[in-house]
C-alpha cells in the first residue's frame, strides 16, 4: 500500500495496471483504487475465518474486478499465515 503512495507522489499522467480490464483507461486514479482494495482486503482478512469467506467477501465488494484467480490465491495465502 505504501507503494501506491510513492507512485502517486510522482504525479503520473498515466498508470498502466498489470491486471486490469483492457478497455479501462490508464488513469492514475487506479492508485487510490488499488490502495482502497488492499485496505478492504486487510480489513476483511481480519473479519473472516477462511480463505473462502475472505474471497466471497471481497467478491461482494468488488464483483467486477479483473482476475478473481489472483484474489483466490491471495485469500488462500492470507489464511495460511
């Protein structure tokens, strides 16, 4: 999450996300959106018991986010730590 602050401080004109829907613009606002997504993930990680619960809670907040496979992998990893 600190990396999003570091990048935003550079005041970029474009930000090309590694995982996004191809039709979305390369808008720098993705940095704030990514930071919020990560904060929500951390909050829901603390509020859920299993990887499946975390995954489903995130999908409820972000049903149209690209690449749910990465979310599933992150959910499994978070719950094994």
